[in-house]
């Protein structure tokens, strides 16, 4: 995989020419900024910007004013290669709060190690209904210690309105959900995004996360997607690298609450 080519394609397809990520969302271009506007429980934020030192502060102020009028918290998803180079500092000065930085990792599906299977005693099942979504959210809350209300809202909307854009799975030990993950499929692009991958503390270190990555990657290939994308934490990055993913840049969410 050509790293520079893959990153340029990601910027073009997934950011500058982004599609809405749910049935109630819309993508808007305003000047040199691309944003998604959705409901208060959906993701609102800045997907891409092509700014420089002369217009960045004004563009930031415009987006703050826009989302403040809507009353929506929003995220400016900044990447290390975005310009101007001090974009993050400008966002902090405008009242944003930085969340933990993650690594954008991309793998070409045909080149990945997809042989990993779930360990003995664990089986992977698809999520197809509201009960399955509730189980995913329960695992998410226990694994990450965060509220899953928005995840539940988002998954229910996608399964009801755009079921071809999401694939969610549960790893069960007997009847107990021990891990969960989902994949966001973006029609018309070469990319599928891997999200979640939360495993209960007592079940970590057994290869479940690795098997769920491979499971989703095989599903993406069967649907014709060339690349898989992950915003990886420090914990998942080494596993993904062993599977064949490459770190291309970092991304930091800057959050503004009106």
C-alpha cells in the first residue's frame, strides 16, 4: 500500500467529499470547511478544512456561531497534517477542549492478516435488532466506562434507515456478551471504518479483539471495500500493526460545548 496515496484518498473521499453518516444528518460546505449537521444525539462536527493562517480564526468563529445557534455540541476533528500547523492551538484559544489523540491507521484489505478466529468457547453473532443493540451498548459501557446513549440512538437509526451502512457483531461466551464491535460502510467509497472493539476486562488478552477485526475485514472485502480505517488508541495500535495496518497520521477531536 502506498501510504501517501491512501491518505490522500482518505482525505478526499472521507473528509472533503464526505457523505452523511446517518439518515438524519446532512453534510454542508461553507467556504473552506466541510461540516456535518445532525440532531443533538447524533455526531455534529467539522470533517475537513482547507484553511491557512489568514482565514483560520474567522472560519473557527463562524462554526462556533453556527452550532451555538443550533444549541449543539460539536467536534472539530483535526488531523496532524491539517493546516495551518497551529490549528489545534487556535481551536483551544477559541474555547474548544481537546480529547485524547488517536492514530489514523489504514490497511489494504487484501494485504491484511485475516486468519484470526475467535478463541475456544467464544462465538461471533451479528446484531440485527434492538435487543442486540442494547447488548452492544451494555458491553461498550462496561468496557469503556462511558455512557452509551448516543451509540444506541445512532445504531438504531442506522439499522432502521440505512442498514447497508453498518455491520455490528457481538462476541458471546455461552450466552454472555463479552465483546462488541461495529463497522461503518460508506457507499461509493473504498473505505470501511472499524469502530468499537470493546472487550470486558476479564476477557482481554485472549485474542477476541483481533478476531473481531479479522471478522469485519473479511465482511468488508466481501462487499467490495478496498481499505479499512481505524482511529486507534495506544492499546489497539500494536494489535492492528501486527495485522498489517499502517499508521498514517494522528487525529485529535476538539470539542466545543455552547
